[in-house]
């Protein structure tokens, strides 16, 4: 038979009837990983006495990865005994079995192998990596794939040179990553307990990353490259010029929208993303872009991303208020609204008139007939001044505050006094206007003209007369010209009268500018002919009365009134 003696064991020849047979009762001495252990194999008779022989014996440790035979696996005995040198790499109890042809084999008691001194750290990404002490890498591993935004565990061990956990080692370790956007529990710093600790790691960007654990004394450990895939698509992301995608970042992007110019086309990019702003190229919802702050722009048609981000062209047309947000929506996904973008006016191209009763509305370029404004001019009163505002605007009716060209206005009233030419101040000029001729037909207009801007004409409006303040008398040959100074008549002279021939005279109640007013006082006519007969008093009807053939001058060759 064969006998195996471990360190700490001694032979006891003849000890055949008491266990352990052939040796004393001393227990094997525990060994440390990484040290060379000498194991003795001897040939014995039935009573465990050593037999002198030179047979070939084979020694086999129970853990193939736990021990390495430094000597040949099979050796010839010398005078019935030999020794094997074994390097134990794994801290697990290990037996050793001896065998030889024609001899009863022998299996030793389990030899305790303790871990060696902690020399380095071991990082294990769960669940793709598992501990494999005693092997070259100390672990089993494969391709590591994680999902962005989903936490996973990372185990850190303090180990000896053969990757056995050194439970007596309790240093504080730091876990870091080369990922840009991530979260690590405990701020990435933790103390080991019984030689080990665990972190929770969340990688937020769909890219590749690795993890590194360090400690001032122990050798650091780095993970294999981790592939991070996007999670399920849950929302949309809008990118305006000046913004750049930053998957994994809190807002999902960097930068800020640059100013846009009214009417100028630009691209809006829409990404379908997961909760951490990583693009999901397999999601293809139909996306609609809208600008709820700009009532007059034309949003692009709905379109599918078709396996990736889409860029749609659009333009903003309203520069007042100067900030607009762009939104993207799609069924089943959380929509996205951009930060506000400032819209600057385009170059001034036209003059834009605003009369009392009208409201300036920038951007309202596509709503004829009231483009650039709402409302209608209210009726004015002859002789009362009112303000007319002219704006220098672009093709989308946005006021260009940088324009300082000259502007002039003219009315269709032939008898008023036109205001002087003015220059735009911050793209605006206000003129005082006083109409003097009444217009009950609502045909009065005002025109703004410029040498560099397209002229504009106002909608037609009416002019009411002022209060009645005087009377106007019309004799044959005279023609009414309301609003005309100095007497509200044309230049036509009165027709000559013939002594003894009756003629008619009309009397009107008028305002300060000779516009007839519906006032009905009782009037009488007196002539300068001291010998004629005066007609009686009459009450005006609707502001006037004609004394038909009521006047007959009798004194010839005179000028009468």
C-alpha cells in the first residue's frame, strides 16, 4: 500500500489498528497560498511499515486549479519513499491522492490552504463575471453588455497574488469610470468588510465604458470594456441650432439656441430617446413639430424618423414677443419643448400704418386684409387731432428698431395740413393728424410713403363734423367745399343778381371747418339792400334751409350782401 504524509504529519510504523494508520495523530499544518509545499509518499506493508522499493507513484491534488505540481506528476521511489513539491494557488481545503500499479492508493486528509497577503484589488462586474481564485485572471468573464440607466452591481475584493479574497484586509477603495455620465453608490468610496464590498453603478450614456478600482497600497483593478445599449424609447428630444446632443446628461444636450431671424428657414432635429437621452434608432413614431408661441408660422408636416433622427425645416415669423419655444409631439412618447429662442426681425422692407382702432400685431403676415394688425380705424372728428403711428417692418410685419430712414404721411383730405416728414426712431414714427373735411361715406385714407420702404395705405374710415359753431350762407353761383378755408366754398364767385328778380339763398349750420352739422337753430336773413323786403325767420332742417326765391334786390348798379 501507499502512504501520504502532509506537512505536520509523522510516520508511525506498525500502527495498523488505530486511525490514522501508519502515522501519528498530529494534524496537517495549514499552508499559505503561493508557498511551495513538500508532500511525502511512501510504500508500506500491511502494517504500515516502510518497504524499500523503487516503484513509480503518481500524486494527484483534488483541486486541479488549486495546486500546481512543481515536480513531475509521477516519480520513482528511492528506498520506498519520495517527495513531491506542490504550489497551492487556491485557498480551499485540498486532498492529495497517491497511486501506483499493484499498490493500494492513499488519499490524504484535507490540507487547509489560507489566502496569502493581500496585494491587489479585484473588480467583478455582476453578473457577467464570477470569482475564479487560483486561475491566471482570477475570474471567469465574457462580453459585458449593460443597459443605459439601469443599475448593476460591481463587487470589489482585496485579494492575494492568486486572486484569493483576503478577509482580513479592510482598506477603503475608490471606484471610478471613464464614462462621462454615470452614478456610483456612496460616491464611489467604500471600506471593505471581510475583504469585500459592493457598489451599485448606473451608466447613463449608450457608449463603451470601463470601471477602475483603486487603493493607495493595493494594485488597482480595471474591468473589461462594457458595452452600454440604449434603453426603451420613451420620449422625444428637440435640438435647435446652437444645441448639441449629450446622451446621458441631465438635460440631454449642451449649448443654447442661437437667435433666429424672422422668415429665415432653419433646421429642427428631433431624436427619439430613452430616459437618459440616448437615441433609439429602432423607434419610428410620427413626429409633429409645433410652435405654440408663434401664432402665424407654418409648422412642417408630420414625419417619421425612419430609423434615426429627423431634421425638419421651418421658419419663425414673429419677433414680438421676441422669444419662442419649439415643441415636438408623438403618440405614446413624452413630448419635448425647446428652451426659448430669440427671434430677431428681418431687414425692414415696408412702412406699416396703425390708426386709432387698429392694433399692431407683429408676425401676422398671412391674414389679409388686416396683415400686421387687427381691428379697423375708428371714425375721426373734423378739427380734432389724433395720432398716426408708422412702423418700419420686415416682410413679416416685425418692427425693425434699427431702421432710421425718413417717412412721410399724406391724407386724402384735400384741405388739411400734412405733418412734416419725420425719421424713424427705433423703427417707429408718430404723426399728429387733424382732418378738416367730414366724410360720411367712409372713404378717407392715409398713405405713408418712403424712399426706401414699400409705401402703405390705410383702410378707409369716416370723419364726423365737429360741433356746430357758425352759419354758412350760399348764394347763386357759390359751391360748397367743406373743410376748405376760409369760407367752406370753392373759388366760384356769386352770380350777378338782377334788380327785381327773386333768387334763392341756402343757410347751413357748420362746424369750425365748414362741415354741415345736424343742428337746427331758427335763422333770419338780412341783406344790405335797404329797400328790399326781408324774408321771415326759418328753422333749419337737418342743418340747413333754402330760402327759395325769397330774396329780391331792388337797388341796381350796387354790390349787395
